C-alpha cells in the first residue's frame, strides 16, 4: 500500500508540470477567449522623459474578478515577459489611456486607482498597462538574459526550480500534490499554478523569495492557510491519486475511474485508522490502528508516555478551528468516528481554572 501511494504521488506531480508547460506556450483556452485582453508595455523608467521598450504582451483579465493591485500584478508575474525587458520593477504598475509619449501614467497602487482602471478599460480603447525596468539592476539583468538565451532555457530553469520546490515541501498525508504548513499547523494546498508563480518569483529574483520562502503575494497569504479537515479522509485522497494514474494511461481524460474509489472506501470501512496532529507537527503520528475498546486515554499514554507537563493536561479535538468537537479521555474512539481514516488534534491547556475569572 505504501509503495503504491508513493508512485501515485510522483505521477500526479509530473502531470502538473506538463499542464503548466502547455499554458505557457500561450495556447488560448476557451476561458481565456472570454476575457478582456489588455496590452502590457514596458518603459525604461517611470520618470519622464522615458523610452518605451520593444515588445508588448496581451494579458487576459476577467474584469469582474480584478479587485486589488495584487490581482493585476499576479497575472502579469505569471506570464513570460519579453526578454529585452530584463528585470521589471516589482510592485510598480501603472496604466496610460493614450499611446503618446506625453501620456500620464496612473499608479495602480494609489487610492481608488483599481476602480478607475476598470471603468476606463470599458471606454478607452488605447488603455495600456505599464511596467518599468529595474534600473539599478540593468547590468545584472542583461547578464541574466545572456544566460537564459532562449525560451526553452528559461523553461528548463523554471522546471528545475519547481523540482527543488517540490523536494523541499513538508511531507503531508492529506495533500498528495504538496502543501505548506505554517507554525500554527494550518496547511496551504499547492497546485501547479502556485508552484509556477513561486518558481517565477525565484527566477526573477524577487526580494525575500527563495526555495523555502514563497513570494509575498495574495495567493500565498497567511489567511489562505486552512486546518486540514477530518471530512476529507485519507481514503478519499488515496483513491483520488489512483484516479490520476488511471487518467494518465487513458487517452480520453474525461473517463473517471469511479468504481476504483468505491471499492477502496468499502474495503477500509470495517477498520479505523487515526492520524494525530498537533499545532506544530502535522501529522504527528499517521494511521494508528484503533482496536475495539481503545479510549483516547490509551492513545495519549502511547504517544506521550511521560504524560503532560505539570499543571497542564492534554485536550483532544476534532479540529483546531473554532467549533471543533472536544473529546473526553475516557471516550471509546471507535464510537466517535464513522470514517475509516480520521484525524484528531491534540493540544495542551492549563489544568487549574481560576474561578474568579468565571463567576
Ligand atoms: Zn497538507
């Protein structure tokens, strides 16, 4: 079983990479055709007189979903920009409503600029997005362009970075495609697009980004992290990765191996495996086989043979989110969980209750 799931993980990662490659060759999907294309141009600097550089890019935007500067920036950073632009200044995007050299550049970061930008697009045909070259870095940028001479070199470099990113990810039983785990035990599920964004940020040497630190953009924001829910059980995850493998070997990708997943969940239903998590280590122990009369206390004795530190006690919850169920140590585990693969979170709390704080 362990071997089987390892193979499935690798294959799903591979399919991720090939999907991303297809998007980057700028094939228009039906969804992109429905979007509004805005021309992106690059200037040598913001201050006038400035020079417009060769090359332009049509960036598809779904105008209804553009709400912030980050939405505009993220879409630009996920594209392959013309090589002659070199490195562009991050966090500085403007728009102009005329193509003349004297045209004003409106900074998209200023108050109300996004709303103005969206309404201008609808009436001004010549509206363009503008980015600027990173001037202090011109020497370094041109050196880098020489290193990454062709598009395919860039793709190779990008794929190598992605491979390193995947290698560095923490191991997680819940997110087979990879995830990030924060200090408080929340997970950010990573898909191919997020990994590509991260790899691009490394490629353009975005400040503060490396193979362990993702870019400081909305997609990686701390509020996107979630506690893994016990509803999405391990059996579901395993059957999902089996479907991935099946889909790769069939030519018609819409065929889904539904029978496969059904067979697995009924086979596992008669037994219970419990995975333990704590705030800082998730998972702490995976797939503990639970026998009929085992209590939570039995489990705690096994995992923490020395017991809790003095003045503290363990509490057992279905989730660390507000509203997670609390279980008492003497409850019989089998009577609590219906799913074959379930999850509990263990936390510490003070034993002593100050009655003055309550009454
Ligand atoms: Zn995870």
